[in-house]
C-alpha cells in the first residue's frame, strides 16, 4: 500500500491544525471557545481565524489544564504562531504559551535530551528552539 495511507500519516496530518494553549486561567462555567478566540485575536493580534473545536485537558497540582484547540487548517496555525510574539506585550495574555502539536516520539526525545543534559549539569546551557536543541547565548 502507498505510504500516504498509513495510520501514522493520517494521524500526523490530522494534527497539523492543532494548537496547545497553556497558562489560561480556569473559571466557573467557562466558555473555552471564547477564551481561545480572545488569546488569538487580542493576544496574538490575528484576525479571521476559525476554531473548529477546543477543549481543556485535566490540570494537575492545582494548575489549569492545557487547552487543545483545533483550527480550520495548518495555514491558520501558521498565522497564529507568527503572532505569538505579540503575547508578551499583551497585559492579559503575557503568561500564556502556545505550541504546535508534537508527536509522542518527539516529546519523548525532548524529555530524554533534557534528562541527559541535567545529568551532565548542562541543562541551563541549552534550550529547544522548535525541534532543535541549541546552546543559549552567553550573557557577559
């Protein structure tokens, strides 16, 4: 069978339009969709984005859960990720973080790399930029 018909490729392609939003406070009787739209429009300053589905995952240790938002397509995710830099200037959204979907394998690889760096005592010298491990600039 063609490679495109594998289960992994279908799952991978279907997750290209998913964003994970962390740091959004919870509230009683919250409307998660309105909160996602607020982060995108007010925080990222991106207009005309259609959210097709969203829900909040369970939080741990009293922290609010991550919101999983499915957008109309990957182009919308790209537009929102371009606007993420505006979150820092936003008064209401400066503690909110957005990430693209990452496969279980990528998350495991990053966790293993962090564990190795910590064991070597180098965890403060490196960071991930997207999927790449890079050395942090030295402040001198």
